C-alpha cells in the first residue's frame, strides 16, 4: 500500500488520481444504469462490510418499512478485507458515483474521506440527533476538525482475559502482568501474555493504546507529530519489548493476531490475553463447532489430554485492560463501524434520515446480540438482553468510557504502515532508537514525502 487516498489541503491538496481508467468506466456504467432506471421512490444504496452483512440487510429492510414508501434502502456488500472495502469505495467516489448513498466506513477513514470531499458533513440538526445518547469515544471517531462526518453504528474495544487459577488477583498494570507471567514461567506453568504482535493494524492498536495510556499522542489533527514529545512513547515501546522477551513469552508473538491469542488461551497455553469480546463467545461454543470451553487442564493448570472434568472455561475470567500508569485507567484504542453519507449521493437528505434509523436502538441491539459488535448507544448497556450476551459488559463499558481513538489524519493508512513495520518484531524494539526513527518517518508520511515501506 502506498500513499493515503487523500492528503491535507494545505499540503499537496486533495488528490483523486486513483484508478482513473477504472473510475471513468465506473462512471459511464453508473450513468447508463441511472438513465434506464424505472420511476418510483428513491433507492438508497447502503454499502457495508461483508462481516455483519446479514444484520445490516435486516436493518435496511426494517428501515425501508418504517419509511412508509418514501424511499427504500438496499444493502450492498463490500469485500471482506478492510483494505479492499476502502479501495472499492474510493474508486466509486472518485468517479462521482451517484449510486453510493450511505457507507459503512471504518473508524480510521473519517479524516481521509472528509478531507477528500467524499463525505457530506452532518447538518446541525442531524448531528444533534446522533450525539444524543451516543458514547463519547465512538462519537469522537466520527468527528474531524470539530465537525461530525460519520455516525457511530457499532464499536469495539479490548479488555483483559485471564485464568483465575493462574492469576487469582488479575494484574492492574502491564508491569504487574509481566511480573506475574514471569513468576508463572519460573514454576513451569502456562505464562504467556497474548497480544497482537504481528506486522498489521493490530500492533498499531496495541502501541497506540499504550502510548495514549501513558499520556502521549502520535499526531494531532493539525498534523503536528507528537510521538517524540515526552517519554510516553518510550514507556509504550519498553512494555512491548518486555512482553515479547519475558520468560514464558509466546515465541510466536511476532506473528500473532487476534485469533492466535484466542486459540492459545483455549488450548491452556496462556495465562493472559488482551483481546476483543468475541473470545467469550468462542470459548463458550459447544463442540463440535470449536471452542467448547477450551482444553482440559490438570490440577496445576497445565494442559492435559485426560478428561479431568476441568477445562479452561472453568477458570476463564475478565478484568479491565491493564494500565500503563498505576491508578490511571488505560485508554484503549477503539474500533468499530460508522455511517457516512456520500457527497456523490443524489438523495442526501433522505440518506441522513435513513442513517438515524439504521443506527437506532433496535438495530444496534440486533447488531450486538446477533453480530457480536458492541453498541454505541449508552442506554443499551443497561439492557438485560445485551448484558446476557455480554457478561463482561461492565469491563467493556469501562473500557469505552476511557477510550482513545487512532490518529485523526488523512495520512493514517500510511502512518499505520510505518508503525507496524517499525514495531515488528516487538522483541527487537530498542525504545530510544525506535521512537526517534518513528518520529522522522511519521513526519514524512504526514507530508506525503515518498512512499512508505
């Protein structure tokens, strides 16, 4: 992946040179299709990721019915990969495709899409409706330069998952967790701390959480590079290096993603993992679908092939994400999906109205219960049906209440690549050298100087 799809207006300005030939063909195809369309109520095309498409289609159908014939919403499925989703939407938007009305966009795309002119800013009255009852962290992911460009539909955050038999008192800080892990390893017990250490977005999220928890920031919305200000980045990278090199650490940490940590915990090979809520549903999945409580463990907590009547699920528990600074809650970097109205839509007013329906209480609850993605409406966290599906809801809510977001910059995609490249493998991090190099590379990414690795 090279440059981000859009850069700052005060830098190189907006650039839309992406796939010109393909864009022209798409534009011609779209115009031809529109020309032959039958008359009737407007059709709003709702583009969503493949994951969760069933729930999004159900929401589109429900909101179509609620519209009473004034318009209909048709859910359109984007590719499974986030990069491919972004590319497809960008090509359509570059081409001025009027058939793109509502877009499900990753929380990291807000600044880029807004700066490129691909998103329609929410009018004041519509923005006020979105803000009412929405959690502050998710709402922040949809704002850029003080304006609302995307409405939070769902969110995601990490908490600590741990083994009660190995850690009766869950660690409150990363230093505590590393110390507990090494103590377990010294006894020959499962000790690994599972986290996302592979060279991809996951390690960027890990670093950003540690950085913001230590009081730091990568860049601000003005494009100022702040990663080398103070000692927050040094603290963050030092923790990463210690986790990777601690006695009992997972030797495959440098290639580990979310599912790898989940599987290691279920197999009884890990004492701790920082991961998303989906791991709870997985370990509770009955055989033969996988999971089913994880492997059997003996009296000492080690994996065993014998049916002892005790499984990992019997000791599986959760706690708040570990802090970097003792007594100060971690600021976990949140994910999620936001809804934006395309600047190329022919029915923007109706699209804004439809967004309010698509993210209403009923649809967010369905997405949470059936799709496994936490809601962005605060009131749902007291809903019994949500709490039943998410027994760890209090830890999740606490994490969201103290959330941080990824850098709000049109250059985010490039910056993420820079970070994931420099921080992998985490065991090779030299905090002072790594942070100094990151600051220089991020400045180049912000200024669109050449291609990132």
